[in-house]
C-alpha cells in the first residue's frame, strides 16, 4: 500500500475495466476546496491542512503533494508514522505537526524527519525540554491548550502552573499555540463563545510569539474572530459539509463505484441475504454488487442504503455482507447486466447522503473506505 501511496502518478485516470470496485479521488476539487477556504480567511491567516488518517482515507501523499503545489505549507497529522510518510513526499519547507506528540517514536526520529510534536501536557513539555538541552538548540513544538474539549491539551491546573513558570518553555521554540473547538458545527452553541473567550484569555496570559490556531473546518465558518493566525481545516478540504445545517460550500471529492456481479429474478415469498431479513413481496429483479462491509460499506446500511444504476435509485435489500450487497433494480431500464457499474458515492449521492442513511457521520464513511478499491487520482495540478 505504501508503494501505491508514494507513487500516485502511476495510477492515472484510466478505468481498467476488469476491476470490481473503483475509487476516484478528484484532486482538482481538493485544490478548489482548499482555495475556497483560503478566500474566507481573515487577512494574514494561514490555511493549514489536516491530512491525518491518510487524508481521511483518500491518500495523504497524493493530497498533501497536491496542496503543496498551490502554496499550503502547514500540515497536521495524528502520529509519527503519518508524519514520516508525508515528510518523504514534501520538501523541507513544509511544516508537519504531529497531534499525538511523540508517544510512538523517539525524539531523535522527530528531528531526523523534521517533524514538530504537539505537546499536550506538562510532562510532554518537561520531556521535550530535556531533549532540547541535549541538542544545544531550541526545538520546535506546538503547545496545545485545552479550552473545554477535555480530550487533549493542557488542562486548567497544568496551564496555571505553566503561566506561573513560563521559563519551563525556555528551551523550546513554540511555533504554534492551539486549541480545539468542541461544537463548531453548531454555530449557535454557547460553547463556541465560551471556548473563544478562554482561548483569548489564556494565550494572552502566555504572551508567546507563536502562531495562534483555533478553528477547524467548521470553526472556519464561525467568523473571522475565530481565525487568528492559522486555521486547520480537514473535513472541508475533502468535501464534507463543515456546517451541516447550511448548504455545503465545498465540493465532493470522490466517485465510488462497484461492479454488478449478477442480475437475477426473485419471486414472491423468497428471501434475500443472511438471516432472511428481507422478504420479496412481488416478483423483482435483484443485482448483486461487489461491495460490502470489508470495503467500508457499513453494515448499518442494510435495508436503508441505496446505489444508483443508470441514474436510477436502487434500494439495498437484505443485509450488507462482507463482500457484497443486493439492490432492487426492478425499475431500471434497460435492465442492468453483470459488469455494469453501480454508483455508491458520486453524482447522485454524496458522502453525507450515505452517512445519513447509515446513521453516522461523513468522517466515518470516508475513513472506513477499504483497500480493495482500485484507486485513481484525477485532475493533477502542475
């Protein structure tokens, strides 16, 4: 898989025809989404890109390389391994921040790959300061302050100790001071203002020269007062709606198709799939399609999901199995045939549509996409 990720240009826009499933990532739309986000920012605010979890399952090397071409220089990953993969693809000018800090790698390895750890606690600060003293130079870090998420970042008690002894940062070059919004996808939630005011107050107490970074994708659309020096969009770059109650301001970035394996007739009284959970009430045509929960087509889509064949919506009947689903194609004309494509995500339904059917979030749908798809990257920039 890493060989594929490191060589996205080898997978050009070409439908080989013999593949059973196909995931196309539209890089031109990724670029457009990033540039449209950038246009919404306050003057002087930098637009970073969150490329953790293999760019939400779409391929971090391909995505980060494309964004670097159009000027993005700040990238966030979750782990050291993710950072190492992205670093190999990007020039040294890119700044790569590791959100989970240095728990899965030695500090020397961070230096080797020029990665910047996010420090989430006083023990992180103490450990990294000790390391910095052995190198005879200040080490670049990101300082994470918790303002109400209660997930990562310095809690109140540790922050107060830091304010009373800012000297413990003397061996470190704090490049960014960040926090994370808990309810940004709900614009009217009082937690947003509460966190904003706390972030302002706490960064004011520290008086450090680093960039201030507060807004994620949803936070970017709360207003310029949330932008500070750097925003960190992720979901919006990949086409997920940052404010679900409003019209999506970004474009979907994937097309997902799977092959019809067989078309068959079913008679009244017969059942479909495991557990015989679907009973045929009238003669119908069924298409078995090569996608299942092993491919990230969630089992919760059983009986509620849909695919599109020939532009016609075809409901999924019976349970989603590991490698296949069955769809009702009775109304499709002309009658579908084996080898024809069924659209899972694309022109007729978005990632969020599928997520809604499954009772989950678009994030889960994207990051669950399996590795059996033939992956194609289209719309490469120059």
